[in-house]
């Protein structure tokens, strides 16, 4: 099979690497893989939850969330029947809350259409909400032993360097080409091999121009090793600049309770709880005039989403009456109400008062 990799390697050199890579990479993985909870007790459900959490979260940060989630919801049925507010609280701090909404929607579909078990079929897995080619490949290969590749950002980077490819990894066509490449080199231990590629990218062939080439188990097969390409690859076009928006966050307090409101059920942070938000940056005097309360500055904060940045200023507003809205105690804010990480600075200010 011929590959369009935009490389100076000959077809024979590409084929040689395809054939030689699996053995040393698997050996390295078996000896050096990180001990992670979803690897030590493998099941389709556990792999699925871990892969969804890891889509936008680093491994170390995801582990306590994963363990808490599995303790609270140990089965697909538990997930399908879970209260939405509990789900949001379990996901609080991970961000990208559409992921947990899709998890539940998929769990409901699994209960209704697949007898409560994730299907051991690559295409059927992709019919579930929130499961695309990558997640289906991970579940299929790791939990079911299906011979399907898994290509994420780590794998794209590893392949770019090993094959000295100048394909722009941000282009869908490049991922398609590298997926064809991965399919050709899959050994019988498909799940471990897919994980070995991801592990190599996460721990050795790292991003930002600083690969740890001297400890790489496949450096002798890497066309970029010992050349400037090791630090300049992969080719990756810059994302469009994020939109910047300014807001004022008002943390109303009455006695020992704080005002929270629910965001709309669609859009950014859908269905989550937040403090009162106003467009623009208001001054302390403007907040006093607007609220009639006793105002204390809580400082500035910034939160970065995929396509937008929130630049916020916050104020604690002490008022005498709490006759409207939902007022929560600090205990309820800790245990019940899911407050997104975007407001963590202002939530934490309450906890430390």
C-alpha cells in the first residue's frame, strides 16, 4: 500500500518501519507502562469512561475524577439512571460538560438497544452519543481485542517524527492517512500496541519541541532522530485566535447562603450552576449602585475555553434579603451544586472566608 506522507523516505523505507515498529514498542510498553486504574482492571465500561475523561484532561488530573465516578456509578445501568445534577457534580472541574451528557445518553441507549452491554463492534460503538472513531477504536481494541487503530494527537506526533512526515496534523486528511498507516502495522496485541503508541507520545515523544529521544525505544527507526526535524515536527497550523469576552461575576451573600443560578440547557456550560454574571467589567461603584449591597472586590480571573476566553472581575455582594432565586450554603456548594471551573476562584473565595 502506498502512503502520501510528504516525506523524503522511499516506499521501501516506510514499509520497513511499518513492519519493524511493533516488536520493540510492545516490549518497551510492557516494561515501562504507567500503572493506571483503567489498565489494571479492564472492562469496556471502564475503558469508555477513562477515554471520555482523557479527551481534554491530563492523566494525573483525571485519575481522582475517574475513581470517584466509578465508585459512585460502577455500572452502565447506574450511569443510565443517574440524576443529572449528580453527574454534573461528579464532572465538576473537568470541563466540557457535553461529554458527561453524552455519556449518560449513550448509557441509556446501551440499556435500551444493546442489553446493557457495550457492543463489541467498531461501527456500532460509533452509533452511541459522544463516541467517534478514536473512542470506538480505544474501546474496541483495548476491551474487546478488535483489530482497529487508535490515532490521537500523541500518535499523530509520533508518526510525524518516525516517518519524517510534513503532513499538517490539523487537517482531517492527514489523520485519515496516518490511520491507514496505523492499520497496516497492527499486531495481534492490538490493544497494547495502540496504548504503546499513545504512551510513547505522552511520556517520551512529547510535544513542544522537546522529545526525549535518548530514551526512546524506537529511535533507531525514527527518521527525525538526530536531525532538526525531531524538534520542528509535527507540522501544525495555528488555531484561529480565541474570542475574548469580559464579564463581571457577582457573588451575592445573605447570611450564610449564596445566590446561584442555572445556565440554559444548551450552549456553553449548559445546565451548570453559576453566580450572577453581567456583561462587561463593572467598577466597585457601579456594582454598589446596581445591587444596593455591601461590596468587596474578589479580584480578576480568566478562563479559557476552546474558542473563547472569559476575562472576569468578581465582587462579593452582601445583601439583607434572600427572597428570590436559589440560595445555597457552603456545604451545598461543595456537595450538591456543580459550579464550573470557570468560577473556581470565586467559589474558593467563599470557602476561605
